[in-house]
């Protein structure tokens, strides 16, 4: 996790030097990342302690101090605090580096061939000669279904920091917290690599006229905003002169990180919880998100498939890196430690734990 974050940070700095572009912190639904992530975790800390204290103490003021300190001592241990701090810092560096490297894509315009034409042709073949936009819009309509798909698609924005906070703050097994944070870092890194390996814009940017009927949704307005910011960035001769304090140009099709991250969350819930209803909810969320990426023209079919591959790779590699063991041919897993320690096999000795 640490090595991934450092590697992404170095690449982002190198990219800013090569392209003479500013390194900036992306804004989000609760401000910049350096405020957003600690705020979410702080809220988790408060939600964990305050309501629990009130409930367990039965609102008896005399019992509250004992309940509060007991939870603080048993749950918020040194290992928990190390997990929370390291998880936040590594994810923050990885995510901010990802956003900056993604934003630098327009500055290599003309250097790399964009593969929109090829992927669009594949989409038409998959849909038996028809444009996916026309098929989905005719099938689902552009009324209430568009608003539902837009809401699910944009739910991704708060889901990323909230899911991270849940696994860091409330995972009973610290190994699961490290697994989730490591898998997140791997997924965003692989997504960055895919952007540069197969640069595309996405069907909504390549054929915008196919998606004009759904412009009046939040997802449609976001796409138009990103399209305008990209045009501004591409047509500005010196990237360092672009004032991108309030936004980063974020247009890249292959692969779909919306699909990758929502599926990653679903996989982690599948592996680390027993609540069947929760598994169903997040698998449905991942499925609807995949449909929304095609419906609004964010991605091609190949983008979504690549996003699913990234999710499986990230969860598997993250599990191996944090000492998880997969059972039943990968359909289940069990932790090999409940702390930050990861078991390491030695050829001449019994398995030993190392930090």
C-alpha cells in the first residue's frame, strides 16, 4: 500500500514536470481530499463513539464515561489508529496522483492515438449493428429511468470516501481494513495505467449528438462540464497557465473506474461480511452503475469489462499482499491475522508474522 502510493506520487510529480502542469488537489462533495477524507473518518469516529455510548449507557449520564472509555480502549487501539492514518494517507496520495495523471492526458494530444473509433465499432458489433445509446435510450426511455441511473452513477462520488472510512473504522479484523485500502490503491493505479495504455474519450465525448436527449440530468450536466474543461485544456498552449484550482480535466474512457470501484466494494462485502441483503444491494449497485456508464455515454462495453477485470485483480492482489487466504477456488476467503501483521511463509521454518 505504501509503495503503491509512493510510486503514484513520483509519477504524478514527474508528469507535472514533463507537461509543465500544476499539481492540484481535486475538489469533492465535502471540499478537497485533504479535508474530505479526514472529515469522513472523524465523523466515523464520532458516530462510532457517541451513539454507541448513549445506547449502551441507556442515556444514563453516570454510565456514559465508563462506556465511552471502554470503547476507546478496546476498539481505538494503537493498531487501529495506525490503520486509519496509513490508510487515509496512502489512499489520499494515490487518488490525488491518479486525478493529476488523468488530467495530464490532454497534454499528450497528437502523441498517442485515441482508440474511440475501434471501441465504438466493437460496441456496434456487440449490439448487432446498432449504437448502444439508441438501443438503451429506446429500451429504458429518458424520463424517470434517466434520473435513477444518474443518481446511482453519481452516488459513486460519496461512496469512495465513505467505503474507505467504513473499512478503516469499523472492520472488526484489521486485516480487512488493510485489504480494502490496499485494493483501492491498486485499482486506482491500474486505472491510471489503462488510461495511458489505451487512450480514449468515451462515446459521449466522441459522438455527443447521440446523448443530447439526456443532457438534462445531473450526469449529463457533469459530462458537458467535463467536455468544456477538456476543450479549454487542449486549446491552451501552456498547461502551467491553466487555472485548474477548482477542477481537473478528467476525460478518459478505458477503463471504467466507476465499474472497477463499485465492483471492488461489492467483492469486499462478498468476502468480508455475512449480511446477504448488503451483498445484494451492492451487487445491484455495481450492475446499475455499469448500465449507467453505457446509457450516458461515459464508457464503451470494453471499458466496463476492463473495469471488472481491474476490480478482480485489485481484490486478489490486495488480499495476497495483506495475508488473506482464498478458499473454494476464490469464492470465499479467510483472514490469517487479526492485526496489521501479515503471515510470511518461510521454506525452513513455520509460518511467521511480520509487520
